[in-house]
C-alpha cells in the first residue's frame, strides 16, 4: 500500500505538471483543462480553481448517474481532485517567469506536456486507489449506460468539456486551450498510456492491490487496453 500511495502522489504531481506545461505552451490542452482555461479567462479564477469547480459539478453528476451517493469514495475522489487543481496552479506559478516562445518550442513543450499526462495516467490507473470525477464519469457511462463501449464513453465524457470550452470561447469571441494539444490528447492519449504501461515498471504488489485486499473505499478500476 505504501508503494501505491507513493506512486499515486508521483502521478498527480506529473499529471499537474503536464497540464500546466500545455497551458503554458498555449497550443491546446486536454479537453477538461481546455474547459478550465476558458472558464478561467471568463471569470478571473485560476485554471486550477476552475478545474476544481468543474470536478465538483462532475462529482455530483457522477452520483446522480450512479443513482446513489458513493460514500467515502467520493471524499477521497474529492481530495484527489482538490490536490490536482491546486498543483496545476502551483506549477503555473513556478512557470510564470519561464518564456515559451516560437512555434517549435511551444510545440515541443505541448507534446512533452501531453506525454507527461499520459505517463501520469498510466501510473494512476495501475495504482488503482482513487478516481478523479472526470475519470469516474467515463467509467459510469461505460459500465452503466453504454454496455462497456469505452470508445463511445470516451467521446461523450470528453465531448462535454469540449462543448463547454467551445461555447465559452465562441460566446466571448476568444477561444483558448483548444488546438494541437487537444487533438493529440483526444486522438493519441490511449496509445501513449499503453506505451508507458510497458515502459514504466512500478513493481507493485498486485495481490495487495487486488480488490479483495483493498480497503472498502478503493475503486475496482479495470484498465482497458481498448
């Protein structure tokens, strides 16, 4: 369990760093982060706080779709979501004085940020301790409504933040966060995660992390290869 918690902390730091890097590169971010950027620009909130608000709304929606409160799991998911949002703001604060200029440098920073996110997600899914509400939404749609169709579940769950980001951006005539990085994230993230699944060896005790050995609040997440 200690190794699992260590890797979980590493994954949230890396995930937040990757998202902050795509924000800094300004060539498009993952769909939920892109929605957060547009909300941030419209309201004056930080990107991290915008994502926390989105996460809280999604957490409530998850329980409504599940038709029940998820108990202490929701509390741990909320704490994970909170730490993720604040860490994005932390990394963006550290990057304030860093200049990322020119198309080449911005493209490199954006793609590297997406790869960091993929590496973090690979770790996070295999550690299998908590779910961000955004990921829980995909899981609920897939298992409860779409008969296991992960492709359709992904399109719907990512289509929601894309619609939010596009709607705000078009209404304000100033679209942010939806560009190359968004397309790369949407189309290639699954392949990148599979690559890091093979490349990053966590050496976790799989018996200790199996559902029957985990505390009752831990999610039985299945990491699909689809």
